[in-house]
């Protein structure tokens, strides 16, 4: 989804700016990682003033006599005072939610990060259709598939090897296949034995230039993309072609970028 403006943070600065931008005709979204209304509505101005109000009313009761009134046995319940303050915050935060909705501002929940112009993350360009082989597959079978230009193995120079549990076990390239057949023309060895087990990986949230540096440093042309929390769980495949395509896309974008709304004003 594309927006003219994305505001980070829904504090008094953010939500007011987002609503005004939308009223001025910009397709607007706001990203919030915690509570709508920011510090002011949830922890700062509003809840503190609600606590102060309770203190003020308590003080008035204590000085009831000064006003010609009588109030005996005036006490306070801290838990109830804090609860009231939290309720006021929640009510106002819900108010911000409905104001944003009414003004067509889309709320995106999560932590926003700014990526410098020209930078791309691996997840934006990785191939999700990963070329996978079973660790028990024989080299002769793979060679046969390659010779027949089978689409499952012909799109990439390298293929990922998964064990019986679907976990990343290694990588094999066409070069590895040729070397294995050279050593044993019967191709009886498994792809896992013929490939590499010490696999260099990248992560979906890694910057493309960092992944490219890994390739250059290790003199390899492809990287399995794995889950940061489980380095054996494959989520994608990054090859040199993917990197070149991303670079080209960015170049094109920068050349054909529309003037944008700032120039239109
Ligand atoms: C105890 C206390 C009492 C105060 N009382 C008053 C008062 O009486 N009057 C007054 O004028 N001011 C008061 N302030 C100050 C007031 O809270 C701030 O000036 C105001 O909240 C600033 O608004 P803001 O929109 O700039 O940022 P914030 O209110 O801090 O909002 C920022 C929002 O952005 C979100 N955010 C930040 N980074 C990201 C990210 N990367 N991705 C997604 N979301 C993100 C945060 O979760 C937060 O919701 C008080 C502050 C405190 C702490």
C-alpha cells in the first residue's frame, strides 16, 4: 500500500499532523508501537492531571468548613485514584482512535524504522520460491534434473539442501555437482555430501548491502535467507540476480520519481 505521508508516533505531535495532512488530501498513515495518544495522553499530561484533580477534590473536602460545608472522615483510596487516572487515559486514547478513523488516517501498529534512500532490505528482494532439495537426494538424480532443464532446479545456480525435518542442512551449486561427478561418475553420493554444510546465511531484515558484503567476503553468489530466531528455518533465497534487480529497481525509481505533493502545493 502506498501513502503520501506516513507519520511515526501518535503523540500530540503525530496524530494532529496526520489528521491535518489527511484533511488536506494526502493519503496518510500513522505508525504507533504502543498506545494512541503517545506519552501525553497515556503517561504524561492527561493521567497526571487526573491524579492532580483527585488531590484537588480531596483538599477541597478537607477545607469544606471554609465553604460553609461539612464533610467528615474524608479519606482517599490510592488504587481507586490511579484507576480513575488510567480510565481517563484509555478514554482519550480511544478518542484519538476514532478521530483518526473519522479522518481516514490508517493506523499501522508496530515499530517504524527509517531506511536511508537507496537502501533495501533483503526481505524486499529475496526469492520466496526457494529451490530446495532433500538431503538424501543422489547427485545423479540432481544432475539428471539439471540436464532436463527441470524448472525446480534450472532457475538458480545454487540450491538449498533441507534435512528430513525441513531444516537447512547445506547448499549445493552446479559447480559442486560437476566436481562430484568428476570424482565419482556414478553420482552415488548424496547432495549433502557433495555440497557445503558450512552455510553463510542472511536475514530478512538485513540490509542488502550487508548481504552483498557477505557474498563478496566469502566468495559466494547466493545466500539462504533464514529466520533470525531459528537459523535453520529457511524463509527465502538471495542470489546475485536478485541483488542486481533490486539495484536496478532503485535506480529506475530515482529517475522516474514523481515530483510529489510538496511540489504540488
Ligand atoms: C509526567 C509528564 C507530564 C507532562 N505534562 C504535560 C503537561 O501538563 N502539558 C504539556 O504540554 N506537556 C506535558 N508533558 C509533555 C508532553 O507529554 C510531551 O510534550 C508530548 O507528549 C510530546 O508529544 P509528541 O507527539 O512529540 O511525543 P510523544 O507524546 O512522546 O509521542 C511519541 C509517540 O511515538 C511513538 N513512537 C516513537 N517512536 C516510534 C517508532 N519508531 N515507531 C512507532 N511508534 C513510535 C511512541 O510510542 C509514542 O506513542 C508531560 C510529560 C510527562 C512525562
